[in-house]
């Protein structure tokens, strides 16, 4: 099984930080976030005041062209800046790349690729929403994000991970992993495999509609887990959207769907107690309303009408990805325990079942809001 995290000792971080012109002396560092791909640390630098930065060791097996990610980030930041104002609420803040002393956005140290980003002060993130206000605010933030990028032609962005949200291709890969069963794990995941196999046709809606133009191609975030939103510590408004690694062309429904996947329940993405995974319709209502508040004016009819469908498809897609990785020997997502990817897949499929069982009420929420 893949190690949970690689060495992140003080000496290593200090050596990496040597490449940067810091406003003080490096003090402490700690792992932050619950990303499944990169290793992310908050580093503290003390000069006349204290400064915080976010330092990341990129997983270049997944992100093969970090310089393209940098180009995409640089392409979107001016648009986000231009639309930062948020009447009646704090303006949105953007994170930016901190260059090395030599002015480079990336650092290669001992063969590994590092990147430093600014830190969003006085703000926090959550893996699980605490209430409908969080859900509303997170959706308002991702709606703001896609609306801010409306004038950026998506074809100007590099395709960071081709077919990232191509659900039928994700399904096809699962079919291959099941057929190969290279790690002899299928016997432990038969029910989950059957669950996904039975939903092959359901994977197609977004991909077909994107290909035939029913859904416009847009510059979108593509990784809208709720923990990629920062909330301010006082009034709990959303103040920033982070993790810009997968910004590229896509549809707004990828973003809405992945956000709803992670904020429609009060359970964790890898909860082993499936009885805790329950849909909360009032959270979904908050998500729909928050997204429409900031993006409603730019979305077309289908981008609004399919918010339920997208939630179900993207939840199914991520379940399929976790299950595939389990069957392929856990080479992609970091795991914290044996069977972690299987637990994650089970939790996603339970959520799909819940979405299916609550379809009428969830569709009514969408219909009432649009
Ligand atoms: C990965 O590393 P993190 O948590 O930001 C993944 C997303 C998944 C997510 C599931 C590049 O994101 O697509 O939705 O895990 N990112 C990549 O938790 O594959
Ligand atoms: Mg990410």
C-alpha cells in the first residue's frame, strides 16, 4: 500500500525554504488539509511579524506537467481579482504563487517538485459542513468562481488531466480493473463492482451533453470538495476558493456535482458507518440557492435543471474512481489504512443510493429554485 505521506522532516522543509526569499526565519511546519494527491504544509516564518505560507510537494505521477498548472493559475487569477467584490459580504480573496529567489514558480529539490502559495489568513476549511449556512456559502463561492471566469475562453487553459470528469471513461477503466483483478481483490468488492456495473448508462448524461454542446464548455475548478473553500472565522462567510490544480475546461455541473457530493450529508467521505450517510434536503436546497445566487445569471437552462443529475453522476464517478484504485492496488489516492479506497467507494455508493431514494424531493428543490 502507498505510504500515507512521505518524509516531511524539519530539515527537509528548511532546505526547500532556503530557495525562497522569506520575510523572516522558518519556525514550524505542519501538514494541512486532507488532499489525496499532493503533500501540503503550512509553514510559519517569523520576522518582525509572523507570516504563514502554504508549501506543497506535488505528486508528479498525477500532475505530469506542473508548469501547465502554473500557466492555468496565472490565466485565471486576473479574472478572479476583477470579480472579487461581493456586495454585503467580505470580498473574495485569491491565493497566489510565491516565486523562489530566482523568480521561479516551481522548485525542484532532490528530484521532487515543490510550490509555495500564499495563505488565506483568519480563515478555516471543513471536511464536513456544520450547517446549511456553510453549504450555502460554499456554493456561493464556487458559483462566484465559475461566473468570474466566464470571459476566459476555456480552450486557453491547458488540459491538466485529460478526461478528468469523463464518467463513461472512468467506468470503462473500472470494467478493465474488474476483468483483470490484478491484486485479487475483486472478491472483497463484488457488491460494489456490481453496483457500479449496473449504472453504466447513467454515466453518460454530462459527457454526451458536453460533446454535443448542450452544456457549454467553461473554465471550471473541477475539484470542488467543500474543503477547498475557506470560511472567515467571524461570520463564516466563504472568502476564498483554494486548490487550483485542476482548473481547466469542463462544465459547471462538474463543480456543482462535486460540491454537492461533499456537502449534502453530515458524514465523511470515507465513513465506514454507512447508516450515518444520509441526505439532508435542506443542505441541498442551500447548495442550489447559493450556487444560483452567484452563477444563476450565466448558466443555461440545462446547467440549472440538471443539478440533481450532476450530483448523482459525480458521486457515482468518484465512487468508481475509488473502487478502481482499490482494485488496481491503491496507486493513485493516498490511503491511511488498508481498504481505505474500498471504504471510500462504499461511502460514495451509499450516497448514490440515498440520492436515488430522494430523487423526487431533490428535483423539486431544483425546480422550485430555477
Ligand atoms: C482528489 O487531492 P484532493 O483531495 O484535492 C482528486 C479529486 C477527488 C478527490 C476525492 C487530481 O482531490 O478528483 O474528487 O481526491 N484529485 C485528483 O476526495 O485526482
Ligand atoms: Mg485537489
